[in-house]
């Protein structure tokens, strides 16, 4: 069945470092892929949505693309700040029932 | 904009107790969801509902009941609380369809003693 794997459980960076978080997916159809961000004490909120392979989505300084050849999609930011400390989830829409399939989340810690 | 309100914010129950979590949304969304969030395991779908009085099981429905009393509210019942299900329960809603955004509440943290 469809699945999403997010291997990086935690990433620790310093301010102004480059961020790269990767997920891999498995599906038989054409996926719609998402990145959600969850700040402490809040529910997850949509950060980016990518519907077409090799197209770039961008929001709040973050960019996301997906590669159909390697079935991977990633989130990146050139220069992270302390306010970016959060948990980042990748997710994929299941085209059979439109439900989201979630990765296990990557906790981003920014050292001041 | 809209908001999703979950009550209570913190819920403490005894092992074996029946517990109910409530959720209200004012987005006028058709679809509502209950997720369970365990540390390091992402979000797992318990139940969802695509319209009033509809109920669909997610991957984690065993041990839970849900009820969509009206379009704006969706409640979740833990039928017999167990110590290994201490987690944060997240309610969410969306318009429905393939590319629509899902909006979340702030969660109910369940502790079983």
C-alpha cells in the first residue's frame, strides 16, 4: 500500500545554517505531497503543497520539490532562524480515499 | 478564518474508564478527523467523517468510538482507557477532496493513571 518514510527524527542546526529534510514515498498513482509544521503547543499547519513532480513550492523562505524518479521529496531552507524550531511532517494524499499518509516527523532544533 | 476548538485541553482518566474528547469547528468544513499523536510516531488516523452522521474507520480505530452529531462537531470516545495510550489527540477538519488543506486544533493530552 501507499507509504511515507521520514528517516530523520531530529536535526540540530545553528542559526543561518542550511536545512534539508528528506522523505521517500511509495504509491501507484500521481501523488500530492505536503509539508506541515507543528510549533510547540499547537496543532500542525500547512507549510507547503507540491502537486507536480520537479515543480517547486515555496512559503516563508522554505522550498519543497519532489522527484518522481527517486520517489523522494524534500524541504529546504537556505538560512534557518531560531523561530523555525518545530516539528516538520511530510505527508502524501492517498488518492483512493483522499486521506493523508504521514511521515513520523523531524524535530528541528536551532542552537542560539 | 476559522478555528478548531478541542475540549478539554488536558484529560486525566483512570485505567478502564470511558473518556470523551470533544471538537468543534467553525470553518463549515464537511470532513472532520481524529488523529492520535505519539512521540516519534507521527500522526495516526483514528476516525474520520465526510459529512454529518457519517463515520469512517482509520487505521487505529480499535478501542475508540466516534460520533459526528452535527456538521460542526465531532467527538471521540476512548472506550476503556489504557496506560499505553497516553498521547495527544488532534482533531482536524477540511473541505474535502484531493488538494484541500487540513486544519488542526491544538490537541487534547490524555494521561491515564
